[in-house]
C-alpha cells in the first residue's frame, strides 16, 4: 500500500501589510502564498515579524522558510529587519531552505553584504517578462520553465550590489537581479510568484495616483499609465511552479 506523502512544514515570515483597500478586496500577503501554493501537503506557520513577533530559537521542525514582500524598505532598516535577516542567514547556514520574495530578497541581499537602493528606472508594476540567465536555466527553482516567462511585479527598491558569491538567475531591462542564488539552499526573487492577477490589479488601483504622477514625471500623458498597466495584466502560472519547485526541490 502506497504511503501518503509527508506534510511539509513551512515558516512564512510576514514582512508587512498590504494597503487596506488591497486587504479588503483580495486579502493580505500571506493569503496570496497559501492560495497560490495550496494547502495539500503543506502546513504554514505565519509569523508577523514586522510587528516584532518573537522568532523561534531555530528552524528545527520546519522544512523551509519563506519571506513575503513589504511596503517597507530595506533602505530604512528597523531592528526587526536586522533580527529577521540574521535569523534567515542562520537558518540557511544550518541547511534549511530559505526563499525571500521582493522585500525578502532585498533583506537577504543586505544580510549577506550586498546593497539595496531605489531603482533609478522607476517602479516596476504589473505583469512583466523576465529572462533566465545561464545559471538560472540550470537552477532547480526554475525547473520546467522556458527561458523567458511572465511574472507579477511591484517594487521600487532593487539589489544594486550583489553580495559576494551571489549568482543572478533571472533579470530584465528594469531590474537586472530578478532572481538570486545566495547559497545552495537560499534563493530570492524580486518579482511576486505568489501574486494572482486580482492581487496585482488591486495593488495598481491602490497606487494609481502615485503611479500616474510618476509616469507623468517620466514623460507620459496624464491618465495614460494606469489603464496600460491594467490592460497588460495576465495570468502567470510560472509563479506557482517556482514556489512548488522551491518547496519540493530544495527540501
């Protein structure tokens, strides 16, 4: 008789809260992860580290650690960020797989000695295309994906200086470090593999005034940018594949 697969325990570090209008329409960041990955075979413990939730003494009992995005910035470090960064590095050094998403990638980059700054090319928002590097094409995080694929994105900060030993796995014209390998079992992605289309739509609508203002400052006509972004949103099945690859291939 075939034995059922063991449930994998995942520690999800919540690094911030989505805007109220986003939470009311599509839920907060942790919900996106749980809905996209699914609960079949996985158990999630959600830790609100941005609210100073105590970190566990170790990752014993956890198969993986993941960190969400955040409206906060690594360029304005808070004590909880430093504590959580150290926790993730120690987890990775002890062999626990770690994945940082958006803010999570940036915090890992900082923790390993890299640099994070505001992107001079401006905020990247909506459905965008990224391309795997030669390293990325060989990495288990992207098993089963083509060299170029669509993802959801929303970020202003980027990793501008790689930590020693980090490898770029994917990039595009806006952000050269769209995915990074920090250690054999530690990964980061700048985009949002967990975000469904309705979440990205809600994020764009919540920020439409600032998005329009920034676009006008870069030469666009008033009222032009947000409808373009909304029209460009498309499903990104690559997102779930990446998250499941991480949970199945790295644990």
